[in-house]
C-alpha cells in the first residue's frame, strides 16, 4: 500500500513506492554477542510482527484518508470514462507514477484485506561488533528470509549507535526498536502501534501504573534516581526514558536520530530531548519486563556523563536548536553485511 502526499517542495512523496514499494513497518533490533538466542528471538518476533498487519493497515488507511491527493484521485476515477482515459494515458506514458498510483488506489488494488501488501514489514538486525558468531547466524537467516536485513560492523560502538544505524537505514512509515535480549515481551507491540493514531512517539515506561516489572531492588533504586536526574537536567516530560521499546513515525524518528550523538546507554534521553524540541507528542504505555542484571558503577557514571553532555548541548551552547534545520537530505549507508 502506497501513501501519497504532497511534500513541502511540491513533489509527491510516496510515489516511488508505487513502483518500488517500501515497507510500512520497520523493526530495529540491536544485538551484541547474541548468537546463542538471536535465531529463536527473531522467529518469535516475526510471529508477533506478522499479527500486526491489520493494525498497520488501519493506520495506513487513516493516513491515506488525510491526503487530498488520494481523495481527489478516488473521486476522479469513480467515473468510468475517467478510468478509461487514465488507462489509455498510461498505455502511452507507462512511467507516470502519479497517474498509475491514482488508478491503482481507485481500483482498490493497493493492499490486501488487512490493508497491507506483501513485504509490508522489515526487521533490521544491527550487529554491534559482536565477537561471537552473531553475524554468521543472522546472515544465514537473511539468505532465506527477505524480510530480515542485517547491518554489521566490526567494532562494538554501543547500543545507541546501533539503534541510530538501524533507524537511519529504515524505510518504514512507522519504526520501532526493541532490545535483542528478549527481556521485553513483544506481545504488547499491537497496543503500541495502535496508539500511533494519536501520538508521534510511543514509549514504554516501568513507572506506568499497569506495568509489570521484575528487577532487583538495587536496580530499581538506581533507576528511579537516574530518572530524577534526567528530569532535573533535561526536562523530557516523561517518567522513564530508558525502556528499550519505542515506536514512532518513521520520518520523525529519522529526523531525530540525525541529531543523536550518544553512542551508549543514555541515547534514549537524548532522543526524547530532541523530540521535545521538535514539538512531537510522546505517550507512555505499560511494559511487562524482566531486568535481572544490576547496573555496574562504570555504567552509571557513563550514563550520568552522557546526560550532562546532552544538557550542555541543549541548554548552554544550544547545539540542537542551531542545527535543527540542517538535516541531511540523504543518509549514506555505513555498512551492510
């Protein structure tokens, strides 16, 4: 299903998808030394993602209804003679994507019963410099499953860097990223996507009243302290920046992550800081999560330093504000396996 809309420069965004369809949903999974469980994790994730077809299709239809161009096309070809004229025109000009798109939409060919096309989603695995056989395992999977893509590089750069690479290489109208360690249940993905009808970004929160969190007391204490520090320094307006499950509109996510500099743990806080500057609406939903590992002192110190760096860039030198409009028109891929 292609979504057609007129962009600020007068071009018709989405028309390329009528010729070479892009996925509606991109799922980014950062992985480090995950060879022992990545295969099972991806199999489970695919089962859950494939059940999201009706939700994604409904969101796509809602977006499509907002497009004046699409509505005009539908009204145009309700007249049989107009459809004949378009058919004749296309026989002479087969590469006219606009005319082709209008005719396809009007004839009801742009989507299946659930509102999606074949290949409507992609799962992007980002191998963050794993030292084990993660790359080889995922390469084997991608050789037989075209819905899974692999981005891989040899040096471990950190989770924030990995997520950034995945998001900037994504093509979906909606993008979600979640941890590749299996700690977050993927069964809640449908609820997160459904909320995209009223929000720009939806994030998980351990402090939502309906959340179920199993974690050591020491980690719970440190987590609350860190969130108080984040709210004091960054004023993100959310109760929890660190849950590894976030969903957003693809264009918004890609714009945000062009400005994200933090490579490791506090990249979520930076992402939400930039989102606030862009005036995006962020909503929080509950999570069902197991957090068995406690924080290391070195990790806490690095996270605090990252937050101070974000505060310095946003409140002192106003780096984000000054560079907000300097968006790169095209992101050249770093490395594909």
